[in-house]
């Protein structure tokens, strides 16, 4: 993991020249890069001259996020950069191995059954890849942009003085929070099944997901969390009676579109995202117990995986997505991440298969196939 660790001065505010970024259709370069706890970044945004910013929050609520300011949008008539040679995969290492992940899920279910106030924990896996050359970020983003329901993103998350740039790259299907004037939206996803590409099989999987008490209960915990936090700020909250089916390139999800009307205009998109993050869709509930379980059972640091990425304009309007279906890329190495929501009756083999399927988006974009990541009968 040392390839991705770096030391930052506290409260760094660095001029970085032309630091590239992309959040959906918003792309260009940033003149300044800021790092610090979310509270410090919020204060930094308030102190900046009115302008657009992009930001990323890590999964760890106490960790440091990054903020890009003084943005220069890319010119629409710029010629597209010719893609570089396809990076060839040299090696891959799961962390933990599928068998060890299944054992961690079993351990988590034992704890969930023993502690009534501990209802869910999201356990993640990491897949470390080594290539013969640095993957071409532009080509990777182009591949990720082919998924119409997901937000492609790329943010620099390294110290500007670092010799090896590190970028968070992904395509998130999950909207954490969007604000447009007094209107806010959220679209949490929780409860998943793998897409096979066969229409009949996927229809049967969606029907089974809709009828799954385990997945319905897991999803309800996320919606309850978001609504409990937003309700005091809103004069109105609307949502369907139950979750809807939401499909991505590789997964079938339960999703609930939530819409609210704010009582006032003193809450920016960034601060609302801070309020909601992390939801039980990526952490768990009770959150403190979930964080303790994650620290004990995940043999790696999540970094910005399961955090939040997004943008905000000078009026406080903007949108932040959950940083999933992503990788951190540094030189010739990449770390991919995938997680699954664990409840008391979770099946360790099924959860292992689910995380393997969730690796698929980034693996295909990198030209690596699926590597058998969810199949315990196929050692990595």
C-alpha cells in the first residue's frame, strides 16, 4: 500500500499550476489545491471569492479531503488527445483474498447477531493491479463515460510535490446529494444483484431483489438515515413508497429517489453532503460500531473510496456522488475497491460474489476482464 501513501503538511494550500479534474461534464484545470478536514474545507470555501469548486471527501470522517479552486474549464473546441498505448496488466493481488473476505463477512454476521443495536456494516475489498505502463487516464475516462446512469470523475488526490501523481478515477451511479436553490435530491442505492447480460436472467434477478426481505431491510436503513438527517432542514420530503429497480452496466440495485424543499438557503451542497456522509450504504448503522468493525476486518485503508466527490458553484448549488466504482491510480499501479452491505443473515459467498461483480466496471474500463474476482473456485 505504500505506493499510495504520502505525507501532507497540515492545512496545505498549494498553487499547483494546471491540475486536471473532471466531474461529469465539468472538466478543466485548477490553479489551487487545498487539503484538510471537511470542516476546514467548508471554511475555506466560505472564504474563497465567489467561484466554482470541486472537492473529494474520504470515507473516514476524521480524514483529510481535497478541494480544487480557481477552475479553468476545458475549451469545447480543444482537439481530443490521442489515446496512449493500452496498458498491459502484469500482476494482480486481492486484499483480502476471496476466502478471507468471506471469513470476514461471517465474522461480521456473528457480531451483528450478538449486538441488537448493530444492524449493518459495509465490508470492502481491494484489488491491487500492476501494469507495464501508467494507464491512460483520458482513455479510461472515455470508457467510463459510456455508462449513461453513472457520473464519471477524475480528481488529483496527491501532494502536488509528489513525484508520482495519484488520481481518484471512477463512474458513480449513486447520488449522495444535489442542491438547486431550495430543491434538493438524493438517490441512495443499497441491495444489489449482478447483471448477467441475459434479459430473462436479469429480469428474474431484479424480481428476486425486489422480493428479498434482506435487501429491502438493508435499503430501508439507508433511506431512514438520509431522511432523518434532512427532515429538520426541509419543509417537505417526498419519495416513493418503496425502492425502485436501478440498473448499471454491471449491477442491479434497489434505489429510492428522494426530493426535498429546504426551509432556507443557508446550507450549501458541500455542507449537505458532509451532513449525510457516510450513509449506511457505505458505512453501516450504528456508524461507530460499523467503523470499528471495518477497522478490524478490512486489511487496507479505504482512502477516498466510499467518500464523496462533486462540485459546487458560487451560489452553493451543486451535486456530490458517492465515490464508488472507482480506483486510485498512481503510476503503473492501481487500487480498485468494492464493498457489500452485511446484515445479520448475509451469506458470505453471495457477498463475495457481489463485490467481485462490482469490480467489473473498472476492470473492463482498464481492459482487464473480470479476473474471476467473485468466484471462490477460481483463485486469483
